């Protein structure tokens, strides 16, 4: 398994709450800045869809559901 920690965050879900609504989240003791493709509100479930050197890109989980 030769995968960076950041790449392993892809697909991880989390909920937007008061501790991370300003655009930062902590995984494994490391703080990351995240940005979204659309406006987020408290209670939204998001998925990490991309990792860059500057930030994590998140998308609302409901936007990824395809039926």
C-alpha cells in the first residue's frame, strides 16, 4: 500500500457542524482547509472528492447520488 494520507481521505464523509463550518477539518491530528462547489449549511453531509496541495474539495453527498 503506497498511498499518501491525503489520498486516503478521498471518499471520506463528514457533516458540516459548528466546529468546521468555517472551512477547516481535522483528520488524524492534521488540520485541512476545505472548499465546496456549492454553498454549504449546518447539517450538510459532504464527501471529499479531490485533494490538492492547497485544500480538500468537498461535494454534498446528496449531489453524488445517481439513481
